[in-house]
C-alpha cells in the first residue's frame, strides 16, 4: 500500500557532551519547574564525575546507525533523522532540516517504551512545539505506538537478564533476586496513565522467558519534594529490606524502564546503588539496557511496517495485545 510517509524521526531526551554543557542542559530540563538552584547544581556534579558527558547521545548515534542499516537492508529505505527534547540536536533544528530536505510527513520513534506523561505525551507536545517553531513548512510527525510488550523488546531484555545471571556463580544463580527498576513518577500522575500496569506486564513477560516466577519491580531517581508521594517501593529501601531478609544474597538489577545508558543508570545504579549494595553486603550485578540489540532494532522496523503495510502483523506478547497507534485524547495528563 503506498505510504505518504517519507522519513523516520528518532526522538530522545538528549544529554550534555562537554562539561560546559551540563548546567545549560539541566536548565533546559527543569525550565518551567520549581527546582531549587542548589538541587540543579548537585545533579550537575553527577555529570562531572563522568567528564561532563552523558552516554545517551553516543547510544542514540549507535541506534541511529543501526536503524539506518536495518531500513536500507530491509526497507523502507527512508532517511532517518534524530532530534532531542533537551539538548543538541534539538527537535526544532532537526525538523527545520527535514523541511529543507523536502520531507512532508514522518513517523517518530520515541525512546520510551511505557505510557506516562514524561514518557509519551510530553514527547508529542514537544514535537508539536518544535513544529510550531519551524512554521508552516514543518513536516507532520506521527508517533509510533508504545512497545512495552512486543517480542522485539521482551526477547532482548530477557537476553540481557540471562547474561547478567551468568555472571553469578552457578550454585548461587537460582537463588539470585531479580529486581527491575524504572524511573519513579508522582502517584497522582501514575493514577491517570498505564505506566505501572505496563511495567508490571513487561517484567512478567521477561521473567517468564528466563524461567523466573519471583521478581520485584522497584522505582528509582525520584526528584519531587518529599511531601509529594511518588511511586514506591524505592530501590534503596528495597535493597535494605532485601539485605535484612536474605543477607549476602545475589541481586540482579534490571533497568527495564530505560532503553539506553544515561545518568539515571550509570550514576544512580552503577555508583549509588552499587555502593549501597557493598555497604549492605549484597552482591549486585547490573543488567545491560536493551540498547542497540539487533532484535530491538528490527522491532522498530516492524513498528514502521505496521503503519504502512496493508495487512500488517501487529506483534505483542501477553494478554494486553498491541497498543493502539493513537493514544486516547485524554491519556497521560501532566
């Protein structure tokens, strides 16, 4: 079936790549929010521990290259562009380039698998804001569906968990605790979006593939005021509880809520959570993110195919079925 789409737009969060970019990047992230300057500068120090560079842009460049290779090999052979919400290449600049190249309509792949305001609706709002900045020549952009349960996400995540389990001594492996993590959001926001239920389903599907019926979903990296309830259990609280219930156990932490390495993974998990585990006497192994796994990249092409083929296969696992192409108008309010 002929398609009016002409390109793919990879949309991500963005991150600094030089020490002098850190504070301006964080100012972009918190613009319009009541975040104390002291808190912003404290977070900036996390980036400086890594030379002022977030790994997210390098990971997105790798994903971009892999997706271009996948589309060139298997079609559709469209150009693939990349734009970020909070740092270069910024969405408006990318959309302006697309307009200059004559692109009139594109499909957007957003690097967020689960439905929430910051993980879905806010990306759509930022795309529309960027289109308004570009003006009447800006291409139309339609977002691809959420992908928390297609096999192209579940299979590679299961491989990542199995690879992490393989780092544990064989005689201890069956007793290792699997702990999935995702970014916490305010409880009031969570009540109006499918974030929790989709995370639970993804964790269940991955655990089923690795043959584990016992697992735990926890939340990390909350950033709101202490008076505001956010999703729990908190990762650190759960690790303390685990150390009390099963002293010296092995724990596999799986950042299922994050598609690529960035500061909430390399600092909050690899530094803070690991230090806590050492203090508590727990042996922590951190699973890799899905990243540029070949099956995951093929899944992106499959999602594109759903929108342009006459009789597409809409792949999913579990009872939920494939998420619809269009979110309900009132979904995931801020």
